[in-house]
């Protein structure tokens, strides 16, 4: 498990990974800039109160609220765009570390979009839990790691496994190795808990889980991937 983590970290800042990250951040900033400009224009064109001082105060409060919201959403939105390229990340890991294995199959574009939306929802849930668990001192860390260890481990394992096996078989393989997948998810959860670094989670977790999947599938007696399943 530690070897898999080190391999994932070692490739995290490679040229291919950086390109995906830069595209994701660039798209995120472009979206936020457009949103900020649109809301600012709307606020300036609508007058809610007859008193200028109150109007100014409301605009300041609204601007601060928008900034707070954008800070909260930067991780999920970056994850949304990064989710469109996760199969490219998995492919690069396979090419570098498993060149003798047949490559995994890429999903259709609709599958990539659904994956991106799914992981955005997961990252939003993780961020909300981080906020809510600050209200539960003493058990918040344990609850966070347990809940997100399961959630993140499951989602990323099935993402990677779907490149090689039908989803039903991936789920069965995950359930048969639930402990290993859960521990892998805890590693990802630690990473996800770090502010302003958690937008790297989709890239790190995908690379990390490729190694975890390969190890599990091979120990299960199934050299991954199985060519007969590729259609």
C-alpha cells in the first residue's frame, strides 16, 4: 500500500499530470471569472433599497459571501473538470508502470461526463463533512476517515476497475477485498482533508488506485486486465 502511494506521488507532478491539472484549474478559473462578472453586473443593475448606504452594505456582504462560496467550490469544480480526464491519468500510470499489460479500455464520452459529475458530488460531500465534523470534537477525525475512507475507496476502485472488468465483477472484486480498498480510501481521505491541496485528489487517487487494483487483481489470480473482456 505504501509502495502504491509513493508511486502515485512520484508521478503526480509529471508532465502529463500537470497538463491535466492546469487544464482543470484553467477551466475552473474561467468559470469563476464568468460567474463573478455576471453576478457583479446583475447586482449593480438591480436596486433593492432606496438608501444608498444600505445598498452598498448589502453588496459588500453579498460579495464576501460569493468569495466564501467560490473558495468552498474550488475543490469540487476543479474535480468536475479533472473528472473528464481521469481515464487519461489511469492510462499514463498503466503505460509507465505496467507496459507489458494490455491497456484498459476508455469509456465513451458520456461515461466520462457521468464520472466527472459523480466525483464532483463525492468531493462536495467530503467538503461538507469536513465542515460539519468540526462541530464534533473528539470523534470528528475518526468519523471523517471512516466515512470517507469507504466512500472514496469504493468510488476510485470501481472507476479504475471498470477499465478492465464489467462493473458487476469489479464490485465483487472490491467486496472480496473490502479491507484493502477501505485502507486505500483512508489514504485518499487524509489527502482530501488538506485545504487547497484537495483539488489534487482526483489525480492522486486515480493513480494510487491503479496500483492498488493491479495488486489486488493479480493476487486474486486474475492478471489484470483480462483480454477476453475487452469489447
